[in-house]
């Protein structure tokens, strides 16, 4: 899957067409007045939040865009044609900044939302506008105003309600696949997931949530280890993080260490992420022996820190109903009702690759 979530492009609006200097020339009318038409306006540059667009990969090869210029005015009061607007489609969740100053420009989140980035240059006025009582034959017209140019950074921050985080192999993609129609790649090895995946979970007739599965984190991610923290921007807009921990192998202390390592990395990325509500999912309970007390011990330690948790088997479905119940019960606390990120979700987007 071709996925690109940040790109710098240059956009330019169209130049205005020049106004025309012309005089009426008709049989039997020897000294016709000025009839030079105005130049057409240049086209605008418009950003369009397009729900059929899932990443910025369309901008991978082409980085420079220009709207159409206005045509010059003509004789006989003919106004020049306006230049065509340039419409740049972007995925929902695209943040636009001035690439030179870093200044925020726009955030496109609603399907069909348009943002006028650059207005086209105005067309120049034709000579007919310059006739006065003393100068009935003006030989001047305005030139068109040139378009504007701007270098912008487009940065996609996916829209999702729930972010799935955890070490590689914890079972994030397995959970996404079990809850939603998304078919992310799943593998028994670290870093199976290389790009974020979204899926929609319908909870009842009128409530659904979007989950974002991002590539696994490891200790040192904040220093660039593994895939680093570069995908965390895609869970910045979520209301809650589900932190998955594989409880099948390490002893209770080891699992708790894994937990703290990931918490540290999230904190290194941003305080906002570290302070987001979270639910710990103790995953792969199906691999534990019956009567094993590990999950309960880990759970107790988490509760002491005020951390909410449940046991789960993303693979076998154990705990999944409880998880859905918790999502509904925490609907308001996790701010799941606000933004409608669902419209930014592709139907089914299987992640492909070897
Ligand atoms: N037995 C068992 N295996 C699981 C469970 N959840 C996930 N697995 C297995 O664990 C392995 C890793 O699962 P993934 O869903 O790819 O893990 P991930 O967290 O997405 O991993 P990355 O994409 O590398 O970050 C796969 O072999 C899954 O089948 C579970 O509840 N029980
Ligand atoms: Mg994965």
C-alpha cells in the first residue's frame, strides 16, 4: 500500500489577464470610443478534503502546481476568460502549514470541505475604464495582477476515535481485524505493520467508532529505534489509547516493564499523548494455563496506578464483548462522540506486501 503522510508542495494561483487597449472601429463612426475589455481573473488554488483519497501519495511524484491564468481582454468590450481553478484533493485529516514559517494554515476534516489557499490575480481593466472628459481616447489599460505562490507542508493526521498502541507482535492488528472489516497484515514477527490501518466498529444502531492500528513501538523509539515515533501523529486526535500487552510469555514483572517502556516512549512523544485516557488490554490470555494467576497480578499492579484494564484474546475473541461494553460505557469520558472521523475511513483497506 502506497502510503505517504507528509509532503511539501508549491502551489501558484493564476495570473490575471491584461486589460485591452482598443477603440471602436465601425463604418460611418470615425472616432469610436475606447472599447478595450478587461483581462480575465487568474484561477484560485483550492484544497478539497476528498474522502476517496486515503493518503498523500498522489503528491509523491509531482510537487509543483499552478492554476490557470486569465486571458487578456479583447476589443469590443470583450472580457478575457477566467483561468481555471486548481483543485488539490487531500485526505480527510490533512493539516496545512506554511512550509517556510511553519505557520498553521488549515485543517481539513469534513468530507467535501474546501479551503481557498490562494486567490487568483485579478484581471487588468481595459482602456474603456480610463476615458475621462479630457481624455476620450485613453491609450492605457491595466496589466493583470500576477498570481501568488506558496510553499506548503501537507501533513496527514488520521482521524480515529481509538488508537491501538503496544510493542510489535502484541496483537494490535489482530484486534483490529477481529473488531472491524479491516484486513491488516498479521504476522508472528515484529514490525508486521508498516503503515497505519483504520477500521470501523459498529457498536449499536447509531454508534460506531474508528480504530487506528499503528506500527509497534519499542524502547528507544523516541531516539528513532524501530520505526520510531513518526506514526504517533496518527493517534494524536483519538480520544483514548488501547495499550496492548502480550501476557503469554514474560512473567508478570516483565509484562509490567513492557508497559512502562511504552508509556515512556509515548511521554517522550508528547505530554498530550501520555495524558490521554487509556485502557490496557492484557492480550493472548488464551495461551495461559487454566488457573494461571499472572493476569490477575498484572491487573492488580495496574489498578494500584489507577490504570483500567481487561484480559483479552484478540485471536479467540475472549473479552471482546466486555471491550465493546467498556467502549459504550466510557463513550463520554473518552470523547468518542465528537468529531465524525468515520467519513475519513476507506471501505476496506488491506495492507499488502510480503
Ligand atoms: N494465541 C494468540 N495469538 C495472538 C493473539 N493476538 C495476536 N496473536 C498473534 O500474535 C502475532 C502478532 O499479531 P499482530 O496482530 O500482527 O501483532 P501487532 O501488534 O499488530 O504487531 P506489529 O504490527 O508488528 O506491531 C500473530 O501471530 C497473531 O496471530 C491472541 O489473543 N492469542
Ligand atoms: Mg500490526
